[in-house]
């Protein structure tokens, strides 16, 4: 990453030769701005010239992402009976795509079952965005599932 260098006005005098250190800063400073270096000015959203409002531009990038791409979310179940706290990370090999099935519709007093299984194994590393709870009840195993974000 390039380093931001503040060039004092007194170092740039009209009609005087430029010092090598100031020339290096003039070369490196634009790079440091684009890399977000400490002390460098920030690029304003209006300067991006995306042609659309910023929110639409960001949402368009998300909508174009493939299933399971870094930065996307998925509802996944774990293949082991473990309780997971928000922020925990897991390898995709220990997760499966999951879903929710409603029993007796979604009317009052209905229940839902989280269905995991052979829905496919996602690649990469994932971060839990919610809490998942493993339950063993009446000799039945309920595998945990929650919303996950792919981080790598």
C-alpha cells in the first residue's frame, strides 16, 4: 500500500525546481487515495459516477452474484449436533443448504421443520449471522441451521 504524504505549499514554489521527495509524493499520493491509506483524503460516493444512485449500484452488484459467492448469504444447516453462536465461522464442508417446511401451513399454532440433507455442500468459509441450536429430543436429532455469510 502506498503511503500518503502531505506536501507543504512552501515546498512547491513557482519557478523553482521540484525536490525528488516531493515528486515521489506526487506520484504515490493518488495511489494512496485509491487504496484508502491513513491520512489520505477519501473518495466521495458522488465521484464514483456509477450512473445510478449508490444504493441501486450496490444492490445491482449483489443481485449479480452467483449462489455461494463470497459476500452472499445462504440458509445453511450444520452436519453435526453443535450449537453455534453468531459470528462463529465454519468450513463449507461442514454445512449443507437448508430450508424450512411448514406443518399445517403458516396459520396460528402451526410448527415449522428445518430441512437439511443432501441439498449440496457450499464451498469456502462461512460466518454465522444468527444463533443455531442443536436439539436432541425423543430420540430425534434436530440439526441446527441459521443464516450464513460467505467470507472466503
